């Protein structure tokens, strides 16, 4: 029996499986299984007000489940799918209220992992899946990150996630694109696509109407993270509790955004396995304003307990 056979069987029996995607691993159930969907919320300890993402195997499949697919959607999906872009669209009745937490809209994306696409195709309909971590904890980017938290879960092995942070989430309202969660598909990249196609849409960052990781503390390891702008020795550390700097681990955010994204959750995790009093993560002034780092800094800031300078986040 292959991994796909086994996962298919579990899903058919209203179960939940771990699936690899290019962003992070997901905790998946068939969109047709209410029991499976309930089990996701239970396993994840996630409140029912936080809706799930529906994963499809094609643009054709996505269109079956939404009622407002537009030429702009087509352009974005054609360009970025399969890939780390989630579109918020008006749902049809075939998507249950459980999946969308009662919202009229559904979050939908086509991931690029071959095994996951094969599983969706075999099943014949999409998979609902949040990231495969407990609510507010760091998302998993390797199989072992999932099985160490959910030891009884069957997980399809997709190796290490190539993108490393969750998808960019956006909603299209007429000619206005609202980014609710920044990710590795940046505003700049979307803008370039729009202008190449002479589309007069505007694009801007917004707080989500609901809470996609918009809770202040999210992705947070147990050991406190101190994010510094430039090296620690150049900072005024007098505001920090003294014990924090007794035994520190440190990491300089890589200059290349793709590498930084791929590595960041691994570093959060490694940190929790070491006996340190804090982890110092250093960013540069350039990274702080670079659009390619928007998603990475969004996760880093939510995972951090302290900032040097203290107003690092407010100013950006
Ligand atoms: O890369 C990803 O997006 C990963 C992989 C597994 O696909 N998934 C992921 O799922 O990050 P999750 O559930 O951890 O985050 C999805 C976010 C949620 O915080 C939720 O609030 C938001 O998407 N969301 C879902 N449906 C929505 C909707 N209809 N309107 C606005 N936001 C929505
Ligand atoms: Mg998540």
C-alpha cells in the first residue's frame, strides 16, 4: 500500500491525515466529511471561529466551489498556482459552514506538492486543511515536526517545505486587492503582474476581518525571542529582564528572503530544544523595509516577546 493509498483510506473513513505542501504541512480532512472537519479543530485545539483553507488540485476544481471567480482571479491563479497564494472568494453551498466558520467566503488555494495533488485527485474533491500545529504554535515544515506533536497521525512525507512560511492570503473586491496575510508572494510581485496586464487594480495590506494569525502572539516558541535591529551589542538592553541574556542563542536572519523563509520555523523549533534563556534574532534596516521580507517579519514579530529598539514594530 502506498502513502497515497493509506491516506485515501483514512480520509474515506472520515479521518484526518498530515499533508505536505510547499509552505507548511497541513492537517487535512475531506471537505465532505463533517466528522473529519470536526476532528481537525479538536486535534489542533483551534477555536471554531477560525476558518480553514480549502486545497484544490486545479483552477477548474476551485471554480466548482465559488460563485465569484473573475478574470482577475483567473490571472492570479494562472500565474501563481500551484503555489503559496490563497484567494478569499464567495463560497457555494457545497462548502460547509464548519469549514468557513459561518462566513460567506472561503479561502482556497492549489498547493504544489505532487503527492498532495495526487491525493486530492484520487479523492475527487478538495481537502480542508489548516497548518498542522496546535493553535498559535509554530507551523511544521518537516514530517517530524508534525509527528512529534501528533504521534498518532498518519503523515505523507514531502521532505522539507521549500517555501517555509504560510501562503499569502488575499481578497479581491472589484479592483481592490486586500492582502490579509503577507507571505512569500509579495505585494510587489502581484503589482508587477497587474501592470504587465494593464489591470488598474490597487493592492494594499489589511488586517483580516477575522483572525488569520492576527492574534498578537502566534507562532510563538516557549523560549522568548528578542528581535534586534542590528547587532545586540549596539542596543540599549536596559529594558530587558536581566535573566534573559544569561544564556542566549542567536541567529542572523539570512539576507536572501527565500532562504530566510525556509529556515525561520526550523530555528524557532531548534530554540525550544536548547536550554537557553532567550534567542536573539537580528534583522537589518534593509530587511525591515523590504517587501520580500514582509511575510517573514510578520511571523517573526508575532513570535517575538521583546524588541530592540522597543519601538521596532510600531515604526515599520
Ligand atoms: O500555506 C498555508 O496557507 C497553509 C498550508 C497548509 O496550506 N495553511 C495555513 O492554514 O496556514 P491556517 O489555517 O493555519 O491559516 C489560514 C488562515 C486562518 O488563520 C484563517 O483565519 C484564514 O486563513 N481564513 C480562512 N478562511 C478565511 C476567510 N473566508 N476569510 C478570511 N480569512 C480566512
Ligand atoms: Mg496556522
